[in-house]
C-alpha cells in the first residue's frame, strides 16, 4: 500500500485529497478550511449557524485531523490547495462555493481561487496571516520581525519531541482548535515554513476579481491588522474588511460575524454593555421619579 501511495502521488504527481469530515444541510454551498495545527472541529459554531439554509462542507487539510499525513511532501500552499480542489471534485458540488478560511486556511483559500476561480463564488477570510510584501513602514517591519522570531523558535527544532510540542502549544495556546501530536508534527513544521513564511498570497490577491470579506480580531497578536488594501497596495475594489473583538480563535462571537458575512440574514448578537451597580441604582431612582410624576 505504501509503495502504491508513493507511485501514485510521488511518481505520477497525483495530489493527496483533503478529507471531508462534515457535509450537512442544503442550499448555497459553503466550504470551510481550518488553520495551521487545527482541524475541521474548530468550525463547530459556524456550522451550527449555517446548516439550516446552506450546504456546509468542512475539510481536514492534509497533514491534520483525519487527512493523509505523508512525510515527504513540502506542505506548501499548492500541496494544500490541490488536495482541497481534488476533494471538492469528489463532493458533487453543483455550483461555485463560498470558500471560507481561518488563519492558514485563508492562504489556501486564496490559492484555490487563483488556480480555479470557476469553483469560487466569493471568499470569506478570518484572521489571514499576511506577512509577505509588507511595506517598509517601521510599524509593520517590527511586527513582521517579531512574528518571524517566534516562528524560528519552531523551525530551529524541526524534530518531534514532547518538549518541542509543549513549547509550541504554549506559544499557540490562544489559537482555535490547536492540537499537535507526533503524527502531525512534520506537517505542522513544513506548513509553517512553506505555506505561511514562504507565501505569495498578496500577489495572488492582486490577480483575483472575486469578492472578498476579510475579518480580523481586534485582540489578535498573530497577524498584521489594518486596512489590507493600503498595507499591501492591493488595487482590488471587491475587498471589504471587518473587525470583531477576538483573539486568534473562532469564538462564538467571531462565528456569528463569519456567518453574517456568508449570509446577511444571520444576525450578529448585540453585546450588552455592563452597567455598574451604582449607575443601575441611579437609573432605577430616575425611573421611579418619572413614574411618580
């Protein structure tokens, strides 16, 4: 079996296939791609919000979750994109999809749209880690250097060990659905190096004419936040940006914002402001005074 696997994929250059772990509901198709070191389980809240009126499909990217985990491929953005395109071809999808990504899944989504724009209706991208082509402004170059120093801590220790896994998990404790094992360690390190660090996503975005919703977390310390068209000089009118109070996680509130950008009929709950006890007493007194009048 291993010999056939090598022959089919390595010699004949046939792509591996991402694994479809969720396929539920009917309606406009929505495809969900998780982030680095995660799995499709990270999308559970989004799936719940969408499944009544949409066909929701979530994939495990190669190297993670239930997907194949070959140790010899590069795990670059083309490896990931080709695996998803292959899986979409087997999913009997009848129309262009709303392709939605989180973190590294955004980079894969943009690459899929670049390679096969006929498959995509629009993109919804949450917490996209754009680091290449950063302008030479001090604010951005300092942040980029800081992020890359953190990444280098992982790449300097590419071999699996419980200590290395513990170190990475400590750094990534605020990320959504993050889980590492001996089996996923090599895909994680290679994906970090070849998909996230060695990226050309901004250039792909310049070539796209597909509508894109970019959503950023105001508390996220992993990505460069800001007006992406300005930062990366993207002359693309179809990009809109949004902000949600969240870290680098698909939180319940972030899930509502993501679902709303997919379907505007799904409302984002209004966060109630907390009122101090002292102010509450004053309001109560004021109301009672008005009633007495």
